C-alpha cells in the first residue's frame, strides 16, 4: 500500500476542523492463526512504518517538522499500544500521526487526529 498525499492532507484538515481521529490505514486479522505469526506481524509493522514515513513526509512538507516523536505510549494520544508517532503543533491542535497495535489479534492502525 502506498500513501496518497492528497488523502492524507484532506484527513489532516478534517482532523483539525472537527477534532476527530481518522484511519489512514488498518490491518484487521482474520483470527485464523495469522495473528500468531511473528514473522508476518513483523513484516506488517515494517510495511506500516514505510507508509508512516511517507505520510510523515507529506505532513512535514505542509506543517513543518514534527514538534515531537516517539515509539511508546503517550498520554496525549488516545491510542494504546503505540508503535510510532509524530506530533505537529497546528493552531489549537496537536495533530498526530500514529501507528498503534494494542495486542495480538487487535487491528494494526495508522491514525491521524488531534491529541488531547
């Protein structure tokens, strides 16, 4: 999967206007055993990280460099199991892009929204 720059910028604009989170990318497990395949999960994480980097580049070209980044849970981002995140300070919003994978079998998410 590749990231569409126009879609990401439109999602960011909506997040800033409405304060809502939006899914940039999701992988839902079928719960048929693939959620226990460590090599497949590692590959999915790598694929998500490529898309995360692409989306970060798009957002950084528009909003500037992120004000903070991380790879662990952050109290301001309303997601559990954070794998990676970037935050941009835009107007009254801390716009975030984050990858979240809470637990085996839970969806892997890339979300865009306003931090609390």
